[in-house]
C-alpha cells in the first residue's frame, strides 16, 4: 500500500530570528519505519523543493510562506496513495496545513488523510473540526502510523489503533483511542530514510553553523514538566536515549556518505542522563571523529559541570545554549523549572573555560511576572555578559497549546483560540512585535523589555570584551555565522532581498 508523507510549506514570520526550517527528520523516521513494515512510501517535501520561494500569504499578513505553492504540492502527491500524511509541527503553521489538507481532500476524495506532529497532538480536536482530516496521530508517530496503515490495508476500522483521534465513519463523531506506549528501545527504529528526503537542500541551520550539516536524534522526550513546554503532551515524562555506539555509527555513515562534518541533534532535552552523555562524548572522541555537533534546544544549566563541559568540548560540541529562562526565583518556580538562579554561573563558567561558545536563553512576560522579576533577569544578563557569555536570546512568553499554562489561561477565559491566536505562537522570537498574557504588561512593554535586555547585554559584553564587537562585524560582512545573532542578521537580510526580488517579479516560480 502506498503512503505519501507531506512536509507542508512553512509559515515564517518576517522579522523573527528563529524561523529557519530544518529537514523533516520526523517524516524521514516514519518513512523508514513504514518501509521496514512492507509499505511503499513517498515523501513530498514542499519546503525542501522550494527553499528559495518565499511568498506573502494574503490571510496571514506579516508572514511569508516558504516552499512550493499549494497547487504544486497537491500535484506532487501520487494519486494512488491510500494514506496521505501531513506533518503539523508548529501551531502557527496550522492555517497553511489546513488549506493544504482541504485542497488535498478535493483532489483525493477517497484517500485517508492523517496529520501528526506537535500541533496535531496538542490540538487534534481543532484540527479535525477545521480540516477534512480522517485522523490525527498523537505523539510519537512511527508505530501508530504503521498500525494505521496495516489496519487500513486489511480493511479494518481505526478503532483498534492506539494513539489516535479519528472521525468515526459510522457516527461522524470524534473518537479518541487508547493511549500508546512510547517505543522502547528507540534503537529499534531504523535510521531516517534520507533517500526519500534530501537533507542537504536545507542550507541554513539554527545555531552557529558554517556549512552543510545533518540533523540527527539521540534522545526523545524529557523527564521534567515545565509549565510553558509542550514536551509532556507530546512524549509524556519518559526520556529515551539511543545507544551511544549506534549514534556514532550513524554519524560515521553520514561522514562517509555525504562528507558531513557537522551534526544538529533535534533532542528536546539533551544530556539528562550524565552517564549516557559521558558515554556519547567518549564514543565520539574514541573513534577519532573530527566533527562538530550541537543541539538547538536549550540545555538545563544544572546538567553541566566542569568535567562534562570539558568532555563535550573535546568531542566537538563547541556551542552550547542554556535554557535558563529567568533571573527571578519566583518566575522559575511558577514555571516549574526546578532550577536555582545561582546554577547558571557555574555552568556558564565551566563551558567558557572549556572553550565553548555560550548562548543563554530567557523568557520575558510570563503570567504573574512583575517589574522586579524583569530587573532580576536583566541583572543576570549583565553578569553573564561580564563573565564572557557570547550571546543571549530573549523570547516573549507565548502559551503554546499542550502546556499547563495554556490550560490555565484557557480556564481563566484569557485565551480565545482563533487564527490570530495561533499565529501569535510564532511571535516569541519576533524582533518587532510581542503579545502579552501578563495583565501587568502590554505587548509593547514586553518588546521594550526584551530590547532593553539585549542592549544591556551587548553594552556590558563589548565593554568587558571589546574584540567581540569587531569579530561580529567582520563575520556579518563576510557572511559567516558563528553565532545566533550573526545568523539572525544574515537571515533577515536574505528575506528582505528575496522579498524585493519577488516584488520586481524576478524571484517568481
Ligand atoms: C529542532 C527544533 C527546532 C528547529 C527546527 C525545527 C524544524 N523542523 O523546522 C529550530 C531550532 C529551527 C526550531 C525553531 C522553532 N521552534 Co522548535 N523545536 C525543535 C525540537 C527540539 C525538535 C523537533 C524534532 O525534529 N524532533 C524530532 C522528531 C523525531 O520528532 P517530531 O518531528 O516531533 O516527529 C515525530 C512526531 O511528531 C510524529 N510526526 C511528525 N510529523 C508527522 C506526520 C505524520 C503524518 C504523522 C502520522 C506523525 C508525525 O512522528 C514523528 C516520529 O515519532 C522540538 C521539540 C521536540 N522534541 O519535538 C521543538 C518545537 C517543535 N519547536 C517549537 C517552537 C515553538 C519553535 C519556534 C516557533 C520557536 C520560536 N519561538 O521561534 C521556532 C519556529 C521554527 C519554524 N520553522 O517556523 C515547539 C512547537 C510547539 C508548537 N505547538 O508550535 C516545540 C515542540 C518545542 C516546545 N516544546 O516548545 N525548532
Ligand atoms: S523546557 Fe526543557 S526541561 Fe522543561 S519540560 Fe521542556 S524540554 Fe523539559
């Protein structure tokens, strides 16, 4: 039976610094799993096939759609596909996915249309009510979609497949099936099907990348339950890691096959098991791989000490991002982060001493956060700049669906889910706009606090480390991305050029 998996075009905000698209590794995993179970699979990667196409979208002002136009995506789907699966990772992209699903339904009235990914998991009912989907796969997708394909091929209903929400053909109602257990060990999942998705057309990556890199996954899930994070809704509390030797085998294979020297790990919560993290570093070092690797997700500051930092650096992990979130113990407590503010300096000092480039991530505008809390965050930011941290990123708080703070705000009647709300989920990293879910601050104030935080960081940083200013200017002028900030500047410049080209009709496809 033929299953076609679709990576829809991305909706990217014009002036954000974290909206780069990565190769669809989740789909590549599902494709390899389905194939191993005897199904035929095709992948339509709308982003990869239209990397340079950035078009304004009428319904979503302020955003550009990156990737093939809708009609070309639908045309690329093989009409003999029995199941068409759509990846729906980001909440703000739902308006695009919804339109694509609707067009696919018109062209393929008899196919089974399925969505999966973070947004489809957190808001499955909304997805089924707004788009002509047959079912949403909740959480980890490989086993569920394989069982779904088996059931459909055998002419059975979907009711026995755990881990889905589907539209019953008998009653038309929405049915949620039994919860699915996470796959364990995750080494049983075959490596991603990179013969069906071309990762190297994705030129730009999150983080300070200097060349073509490969995405990988070493672990899935997170044992913590921060109130603003959707990890629990997606993966529950289970953290599953791959065998370090298998991970490094995969790195070696990509180095051999594609000449890859740089790897981005899409793990949401890296290094939570100290022994495992050490074993992974030692395996990379032991095999003499001359590679660099990093994780775009923030590392918890309580996981890294001197020894770990040194091992990481020696194994090629040269840029680390810490998810510290706030300098205020009260806000960290409200976020259920389980961190003490003093921890950040230890981790940061250890990482700088080990020779890593360090970025620290913050959130401003959390519900209940006061001016005093913001001042505490600024104080930590200044200390970090003086200590030699290379950069910071400040997000404005957004209540992502699937998080406990989202549920809380909904129960207080402070969230109305409509397209306007969904699009706001992309505003956390906007440089020109912020929304507020904190009655104490307006969105403009939060944006102002964010800029003031960034300004304080660079003033102190350039005062204590003046050479940094020159290397940043040199990198931006020569197009090198050694830091997130440099990449953001270059990426926004690139979007402006593409927009101008489109305006003059040169970039149209
Ligand atoms: C790597 C990553 C990034 C990368 C690139 C992501 C990309 N592909 O473009 C970068 C750093 C650029 C990034 C940026 C952002 N990110 Co991000 N990112 C992640 C992260 C850590 C890993 C994603 C991943 O590759 N996972 C590994 C694969 C194996 O898992 P998966 O993709 O989820 O796929 C599985 C299932 O979802 C399912 N599945 C997936 N697709 C399909 C399709 C079908 C048909 C089926 C049946 C199943 C299915 O099966 C797969 C295999 O089990 C996730 C957290 C997480 N662990 O998921 C956050 C996450 C996806 N990001 C998030 C956010 C908010 C953002 C930003 C908006 C942040 C910001 N404020 O700017 C931006 C937006 C970027 C954009 N392109 O628009 C949120 C999304 C929440 C939401 N509901 O929107 C997440 C969940 C983090 C969080 N918990 O808050 N991100
Ligand atoms: S923010 Fe990080 S530590 Fe907290 S639940 Fe999410 S992944 Fe885990």
